[in-house]
């Protein structure tokens, strides 16, 4: 007989089992995959950690959480600052002043906001009904066309007009020259 039955050994299941074990509780962890760790599983090949399910960029602003995870693994000082390639032109993500300067030649947040407002007004979208309309209302037609549409349609396998608006509501847009994707104080990728 076990104190806890845990279905899945992903981040939550693994942490919960660990914490309960420290309290001398017995746990049975059920996992359908041939490994533990869920989507944060890594496989070491020739000294290189391969992130099987995509990069594990851990980020938080909570010092208590940061200290907790650092008792298990060391983190490097990786800062996530992705770049999009559109027909040989490189654009910084998340959308920020570096993106706007490259796209339109603007140099101030006011100029960027005005350009986005102009494109929003020209599109005439007042109540976004789908992802395309939501994206245009957030960032304008130029950035939507060059940096969102193709990527999103490839990712989802459907037209942006067929996707719900809520998918892109959390899209970060910044009027600073900060290419850091996350706003969190602590971030990195596990070392080793």
C-alpha cells in the first residue's frame, strides 16, 4: 500500500514524489514513457545533453523556487533572445524596439507605437475574431505578415484565420531595446 499514487513523472510528479519521500511517505509513480522527467527529460550523448522535447529554459522571479531547483542542478546564465529569419532578414524576438527599428526604421517607442496604431487603424479591427485579427490588432500588419503568419500556420497546420484569437493574446510586445524573451529575474539552462 502506498501513501500516494502519482500519475506521470514530469516536473510536478517528480517534485511531489521527492518531497513526499523526504517526509517518509511512500509513492508509486506511474509513467507511460520509457523514462522519467516528462518533457524536461534529457539524454546525454557524448557529453552533450540532448533536450528530447525542446530546450529547457527555466525561468522564475521567485527566489524561493530558484533556490529550490538549484539544489538539484546548476544553471548556466543563458538568456533566451530568439531571432526570426524572414527572407534573409534577421529580426529580434520578442517584438521590441530592435524589431521595430529593423522593420520600419523607427528609433523611439513613440514612433513604434504610432506605426502599430496606424496599421491597426488601417486594418479596422475592433473585435478580433481569430488569430490573424488578434495579431494585427496587437502588432500591426507588417510584423504579422513577416514574422507571425507563416510560422504560426506551419506550427498549427491551419490558416491563422481558422485559429482562435486567444492563442496569441500573450504575445510579448516591448517598447525597449531588450531582447530577453522572459521578464523573470532568474533564468538559465541546466548544466550537466
